[in-house]
C-alpha cells in the first residue's frame, strides 16, 4: 500500500510539473519541474517514506523496463546496421564527456579551497 502512495506522489509531482511547464510556457520539460518540486517535497516524512518504498520497488524491477527498448532495437535492426557505428561513437563520446564533466565538478570545489 505504501508503494502505491509513493507512485501516486510521483504522478502528482509529474502532473504539477507538466501543468506549470505548459501553463506558464516555461522552457523546461514538465517532468524536470516535477523532479525539482519532488526534491523540495522529500523534506517531509509523509512524502519521503512512500516515495522511497516505491523507488525501491521500481529499482528492483528495473530490468523489465528495458524490454520495450530491446524490442524496438530488434524491429529496427536495419537502421542499427546502417548507423550502428555512428551511434556507438556518439554513445561512447557522450559517456566520456559526462564522466569528465562530473570529475571536474567534483574536484573543482576542492581546488578552490586549496587556492584560497
């Protein structure tokens, strides 16, 4: 029952984010605004506990969420054959760029302390 409350909270925050994004014509997607609102809402125990339990449930069944992606890849094997090398290159580069930016952000405050 607690997991269903958590799922309800997740849907409420996403819906409110969508309403704000579309209603105010904001340049951010609704789910992103919903996540920001949920981050603020997680300060409250009544929201944190059910959302935590729902997140645990979803993470334990995460592999099931990849089945539609696998089916999509299988139905478009010709495109994967045609553009697979380029896609692999883009995925590898974007992963390395993301890792580099994360490392810089993690070590940047430490360097600022040493310079001061």
